[in-house]
């Protein structure tokens, strides 16, 4: 009787061990599939990155940028007279450009000179200046 009970316990332990091994195998298969899926996603993303880098290289090509600049920016060539020597620079920056200044851009705007109004051949005469005003106009009433 003890031998049968021992046999049943051994058979139960073998069934339990087989189930446990099957569970470990199933979990490892799931993990392997997940790993393969992640590797495929990583490979896909790397391919996309390589494509984007190639596109960036194409868009960033200096010859292409130069051609677009010539077509759309209408820039003029630099003249040699536009360059100056460094010894002609001021010794110190203006007050509004100093590090302690509160608002350097506001300082530059405040120190701008008023633009000269260019009105062509008419000078600075306003359009209504040539018209007679209503008080001195002849309204048809007899003068007293």
C-alpha cells in the first residue's frame, strides 16, 4: 500500500514538473516572439532614420541651398568695399549694448534717428494744403 502511495506521489510530482516545464517553455516562447517583434520594430525605425538622414542630406546639399537662394532671395554680391578692418571698430559698445543694460533692443529702438520723409517732387506739402479752407471759400453769398 505504501508503494502504491509512493508511486502516486511520484507520478503527481512528474505531472507537476511536466506542467511547470511546459509553462516555462510557453513563457520563453512568448518572450522570444516579443523580442523578435521588438527587433523588427527597431530595424524598421533604423531604416526610417536612415531614410530621413538621406533626405536631410539631400535637402541640406550646399548646391541646392545656393540654387534656392539665388532663385528666391534675390541677393546682391558682396563688394570688397563692404569689408572694413578691425581697428576701425569702436573701443567700447554703446551704452545700450552693455551687459548691465535692462533692454538692449529697446535701447537701440530708442536711439534710432527719425527717418527723413521723402515725398518726391511735391516736398512735404500735405494733400489738403493746396485746397482753400471752408471759411475763406466763396459760398456765393455777397461780400459785405
